[in-house]
C-alpha cells in the first residue's frame, strides 16, 4: 500500500508522544488544548476507565457528546480496547434518539452533562442500556437524581493505566474505527461500520495530501455525530499538523477563528461559502487560510477563491465511501465533484442503470464503487445484514446517487435517488421527517420533498393531509414539530392537500410530481411568517451546524 502515512490515529499519537511530546496537537475554540503526550495519557486513561466498566472488545458504546478533546479521548480510549464508538447526534429527539441508541444495543452510554436531560426523555424506551457515564462539567445535577440506569461519573471509576496496559492495543486498518449513522434515505437511518482503512482512504483523498505539511493548522467544525469530527483530526495528524475544533459551524465566528488560531486548512459546504461571501464585513485583511475543501463547490466557488486568496478542491463522498472521485485545486468546471482517483486505494467507479448495466457518458446513472484494497470502504451496516447485502450487490457498493460523467472525465452530481434532503450541512431523510410529522394526531398522510434554497442546498417542503374535520393550521403544525424535532429537520414550507399523488400499481407516493409542483400559492412559509420579509431577503436564519458532505 502506498500512502503518506499508513498508520491509524492511535499509532500516530503513540509515535508523536515519543518524538515530540510537548507539541500541541489539538485546540478548542473554548481555550482547551492537548499536546501529543497529554492526548496519549487521556487515551490510555479512558481505555482503563472503560475496562473498569467491563467494556469488552467488539462492544458498541453510544456517545452523545460535543466534538472536542473529550470526545477525541473517549473515542481513542474505546479503540484502544477494541470497542467501538457509535456517535449519536445530540439534536435527535424522541423516536429518532431511542432508535439510534437501541439499534446499537449498547450496555453503556457516554453523555455530556448538558445532554442528560435529552436522554432522560427516552429512558423508558431504552432496551439494553445498563450504565450511563456522565462526563464532568455543568448541566447535570447528581443530587437531583435521574431516571437513567447506573449513572456514573469519571472520578468514580478506577483508572489504573499500569494495571491494564497489556490490554491496550493499537488498532489496525481492518478494525472498526467508529459507527456513524446515515441520513436514512429509504427508511430508518443505518449505522455504518467505518474501518480505520476507510478513514485513512478518506484523508488521503480529500485534500491533495502531498501539498500539506506540519506547519498547517486544520479547522474542524463538524458535530461529534459526523465522521468528520474524527477524520479531520486524523487528517491533521497524518501530516504532523495541528487541529482546531469548534463543536459546530458558526458563521459569525468563522473569520475570527481563522485569524485567532492561524488556520490554514478548512472545509465548507457550498452554502457556507455563499453566506461568507454575502457577509460585507469579511476578514479584516489577508489571512492564513490557504487550503479549502468545499463540497459541493457551488456557483460562487471561484469568486470565493479569488476574494479570499485560497485554493479549493472538492470530492464526491458519502458516509459509506472512501473518496473515489476527487478534484485537484481550483477545477475549471464548477459543477464537478471531481474525476476518478488514481493509484491507492485502487477505486473503480461505474454509472449504471437499475439493472447495473453501465450507461454512456452524458447519461445519468447510479454511482457504484469498489476498490482493490481491503477495508478502504464501509464494512456494512450494524445489525442490518439485509441492507448491507442490498447495498453491496454484485460486488459493488451502490451509493444511491445519480451522477453524469462528461467525455472529459468529470463527474457531475445530479440527484439523490433515495430522497435524502441536504439542508444546513446535514443530510436529512424524508422518511424520518415524515415519521415525526405523522405522530401528530391531526395528520393522516404526508410527504417531504426538497425544494431549492437561496443557497446551493435545499429547503424542506411538506405536503400533508389533515384528519377529516381538523382545523390545525400550518403554523400550529410547525410549532409542534419545532418542539420535538431537530431544528434542521423542521420543514420550512407546509402545504395542506386533500390527497397525495400515488402510483396505480403500488400506491406509492409520486414524489417526483410533488417536487415538480413545488412551492405554490397555498404553501405556508415559516420564514416569511416570522420575519414578514420576502423569501430571498434574509439569509440570517441559515447558521449551518454541519460540515463537509456526509
């Protein structure tokens, strides 16, 4: 195998803790930092703590945390004993949160103190949880008690690293690095098993890694639940660089962080870049920023590159993939997601029809991928063999995305075959949105579709059929959904209809017809209702909390 650094992150931590122990590797925007030696110590302490809690190799531990030093140390501690971190989105609520936890069947949850109350709301639905380890910090009152089982604090757990050192190991590329949930495009979200080889493959394919150096400073703004909160620090470590972590993207803090921490290398989705371009203030002058990964590029990417003096690259990836398609710096075609990646790890890409026959250039087809190197793509879906077999049929991974290849070899993203919606940096399942809407007693049928936003991403348009005799208004429904759904999933647009269009044979909702219908005179707009402004007049709502495409 040829790569710039064929090591897992724990192996790099061990090596750097010996060769450059006092060099800072990770900082947070809140002011915390950890040197290589300190991170190694935290990694080993957490491994000992998990062993004391009787976590065994192969066990899945669900973590509900914010991205930062604690989440890195917890993750690396789990990998050190052969256990697996299943990071769960702290914005999940109710049914979605209970499903995400129960699907992993964990004995142990690790929860940030300010998320304990969120988990408590589904305590009676948790099927396997026996212990809940609550990290130190504000937000949890131990004296008040909890409905959760086996509440423990870190200080209450024995952490004799010396006694368990023989049980701590460095993971290899075939070991599962973590579990990350998909957007759930054809049903409930699926838990993807990501091997260390896949994270390594992603990192060698996202940026032209040969152009990065130990002097670089990476900027990580993805949530703990996004694999970027793991792959971006790993990417920085692979080149001996530093990483700065912010728990989620904040438009108003972007340039402040770049200047304060000397950031050179960052990732944005195209809509974030659009919002930064619209900001009349911008940075105070030239900055340290020079490398940008942007996906999708968006129509204004070249303007962003010229205005802020950065070089930009892009790629096509998903939670299950390993970056088989990528661009070089500043591609000429602003619609491209890149070209087939050469060399390691031996990716092949085909665009195919419904029967897996290849389509010609210029014709949209589903993107399917495979590699000649083991463990550089997903290892299937946890506790879902049927979905794994379906995705990997005929020996190729089926992405569910439609792409077009140009005669020049560029790949252009066309559409999502599985009805996912991309909003505020998050991939959203229409199935998940609809399932939550249908919990309202006045809604008997519904369908959620994507409609264009002011940026390159989507907004959610919900078509709903009310119970006969119901007088619920769109605003009433919106307020109810806002109280119990992740905010990035709450539909902006709502339209009540008498019935949904369906196919004659299978009676499935024809979402293509709904997307084509789009926003009409009967469509209620939450943004216009609250601001009294035209739809395109105000972009301040869109403070995106996500990261690069997942």
